[in-house]
C-alpha cells in the first residue's frame, strides 16, 4: 500500500511539473543536453555584460554563435562530435538565452561583433576558429572583417544578412508585413517556427518547449528591436564578405525555409577562399538536424587547411 501511495504521489509531482510548472524540468533537460555535448555552463563579465556561455572539449578554441531567438544550447549536439578536437566556446549572445543585453544601445551586427570580441579578450583568447548559424554567421563574418588576424577559419551555417538572395518563405512574410515568424510571442509562434526550421524536427520535451516559448515571449519587444537593427541598420553580408580572404566553410540546408539556400551560391561567389556544402533534406539548423555529418564536414575542412589546402566547392 505504501509503495502504491509513493508511486501515485511521484506521478502527481511529475504531471504537475510537466504541465503546470515546466521550468524545473526544462532546466533538467537543458543540463542533460549540455552533458551530452560535453559542455558546462560558465559566466563571465566583460565590460557591462554578464555573459553566460558553454565551454568544453580540448584543443584550439572554436567559438560558436547561435542564431536569432536561439541560445548556446543549439550547439550541444554537434559539440559532442567536436569536443575531442576543439575547445568549444558557445555564448548566449546579448539579449538571448541567459545573457542580458546590459547597457547596449545598439544591436547592429557590427556592434554585437565588437562585444563578442571583448568577451573573448576577457577570456584571454586571441586566435580562434569561428562558426555561426543564421544571425550568428552574420556576426561571425563581421568579426572576421573587423579582426582578420584573429579568426583562423570561418564555419558559416546558413548565415543571415544577405540582401541579394531570393527571399525565403519566412522572409516573404516579413517583407509583406504579415507576421514575423522569427519573433516568438507565445507557444503557437514557437511551434510554428520549429516547423519552419526543420525537415525532421528533433524531439523537444513539452516542458522545454513551453519554457523556451515563455522566455522568448517575455522579450518579444526587444527581439523585434534586435531583428530590425540587423535587417535594416547593419551592413549587408555581401559587403562584409566580399573578397574576405579568411578560409570559410559554408554549409546550407537545401530545404531551408528561413534563409533561402540560394544564399550559399551568392556567398560562395563573393568570398575568395571558401568551400560550399549544400545538404539535401536539411532545414535551417543543420547542426541540430544532422550533427554528425555537419561536424565531420568541419573536421575534414580544418584537416585540409592544416595540410595547406582548400577543397573546391561542391
């Protein structure tokens, strides 16, 4: 009898947490994801920003920048395959995840790039490999343009900021002022954006989905401000990337509905030292949808660079 009472009580607790108070379970799922990726959370203050970031692995530093309305956890799955080769450093960018925006009065991509460089200065890191997805890729190119002596190679996963590529399904909605699917206001917006981002969505536990949707919803006004600063006030990616000599691996999902995959060709033609890889049946977040193959492509690319070579685009 006592055993059954214990089981019933435990079941009631789990049901309550799952449906009514998702934050504790969401934090548990995030912690498990970080452990799976061989990463641990860290906090450091640089200037007036209290940076939350994930760190793990060993080797040369590899800095990974997430996309708009995302956070550092987007790199947990791919980092599992990279941690034996690189020291992974993945920050929550200012205004996202657990990093507040502090006293930042500008969210132009160039200004965010300067802040990330200041964060790396605080960590004592000068030379590094640099990757980024979507908004993070846009910021990564800005960093390489501003500090070319520090960035050893770029890994651009469907980077944002292109103005000349064909509009995606998401950006068509934005341009027609119907709705901005990238700015999450509620749980319905969250699930709609997930559908846009993936061909084969990974399982997202209910408590985690509700937690992330609520967190994004509370900062929707700020998110819209950041989006507008990137899209309308920042230098286009074409200008930043043109003739940039930094060795670059461009990875894009052929089924990307957030940023049109034509961007891969546009960017590859602009850069002088790039290799382009377009993945069939993959959406906007290749490091989440196909982490092993995406990691292996980066490892192969950096090994080729170590031999003093750069493969032709394919």
